């Protein structure tokens, strides 16, 4: 359910969410700090969509084989899942830009 709400929010233009983000950052006294730019980017809908799809692509057989070898969930996460999703996570970092991943529109006169 939450995943589909993220998809709906992804359809909305950035300008629709700009004022609510400003109000929230003012209420939490984050307005003049770097966190006002970092926190909305962490919960960006595209990032959630991308990382969800990357994590779904990890084969269940790989996790089952790791569970038979080690049995410890933290070891499976750290040594199997994290290296598997690193390319998707780095792609998410590359797509994040100050203008929310949209190409700049410069006007030439």
C-alpha cells in the first residue's frame, strides 16, 4: 500500500510538494541547516521505487543458500544483500541532483 502511495507521489510535480516541505522544515527548525535539503531527498519517491525494484531482484535462492551456510540474518544482510544492491544504491545517488533529477532547462537568447 505504501509503495503505491509513493508511486502516486512520484506523478505529482515537484512544485506541489515544495510548500509542505518548507513548512515541515520550519516547524522542525531545520530551515537553515543542510538537513532541510538532505531529509526530503532520502524519502524521495523515485529512490524508494528504484531501491524496491533492486531489492526484489535479489534471488531468493541466493538468500536461502546463505541461510544454509551461515544462518545469521545480520551476516546475510551484510555479506550478501548489501553488496548485491550496491549498484542500485549508487545509481540512486547519481540520479539525485539539486533539481531532483530533472535536466536543467537553460534559455538561450
